């Protein structure tokens, strides 16, 4: 890489940013917190796999990650007043808490804000408005508050509304048996597509940070296509393991084998 990230941003006209699983501080935090060990073991059972998304919700609700917070703050400061759009394949909308514009961000794989039923004709429901869902979250938090020990008699009750089971509005393997309701993100997805149409003749920096292969059609493959089509585009792909790129965009890509959060903290140091 001949230029620093700061230099590449300064020389660009527009920026599209992809955020991936390396920024999923919730999954990492739960796995490293011994209080969640019994709950995670329970969620590995077929009977209780539905519970894992709610456990992650509880962790996100009551915790934070200062390293991720700082990385988002620095990333937003780095972007400055450049025209940008952010697309994320995780469900944690942390970027919006640290300066990124909700109108210039899209989360195609879901969110923590809404619940859905299996019926795509039903409207989305605010998570915090569901008494049954929040009671389940409170039950999980009570377990964590006493160290994570689960009583042998403890049962977890699935939340319902109007006789229909409720799920977090997320695209994930635990919900593979239901259709994902895409209502929440579609408007911003249309804005994102329009943004991309106006980047074809501009110096576009494509910044892909920690994006894995869980949902490659959201960020990885589209970013490669954009880099291939736009003659002035440059792709920076950062990931600890999945940093490789296709031969067709060899001269237009920097592949960096590094944790993408560490990369941002490093490249933005001093801003």
C-alpha cells in the first residue's frame, strides 16, 4: 500500500464503507464472558437455538465496547465532509451512535430495534414495546446478574403477539425456518443504489472493513464488482483472514491482513 488511509480519503471524491463481522463486539464479548457460558451451551441445543439472538440482544442492551466506540468515532472523523455511504452486514447499528448519518447508512441483515412475526404482511414491532420479549430479556439479565448459573427448573418462554411467535428482525441461521422481513432497510437500500450510480465517474474509495463470508452478496462481491466497473475506484479490503481479492482487480486493490478495527485505530491515530 503506497498511500496511508488518510491520504486515500483526502484524494477521493466519494467513499463507500462496508462494515463486517470483525466489528461484532457482542459476539466476541459474550464468548469471552464466563457469565454467559451456561447460556451459550444451552443455546447450542436444537431446542434452544432460538434463544441465542435474545441473549445477544441482552448483551448489547447492557454492555458496550470502548474499542469499537473509538474506532467508529475515528472513522467518522476520517470521512469528514466527503460524500459517503455505509453498508453493514451486522445487526449492530453502532455507527449511528458515533456520528454516521442514518440516511447514509443501511443494515440489510437486520437490527435490534424491531421484532417480526413469520407473516411478512404483519408490521414490524418495536422490541422495547413487546412486554413478553422484554420479560425474556429481563430473565436472561437476572441470570447474568447472579453469575450466569441456570437453575435446572428454569424455562424460557418464547414471546408471542396475537398468537404469532415473535423473532428479532434479523437475517440469521437461527431463523432459517422463517422469512426475513426486509421492510426496515429497503428504503435506505434504494438510496444506497442511487448513491452508487453517481460514483461511476468519480474517484471512489471502497473501504471494506472486516467483512467475512456470512453474507458475501451484501458487501464483498458487490464491492468487487464496483471496483471492477469503476475505472477510478480503489478497494481497500482489511480482514485478519479473508483479505484476498480477485485477480481482475489486482491493480486497484489493497488487501491488508489485519484486524480491521485495529487498522482503523492505527491509521486514524492522531486525528
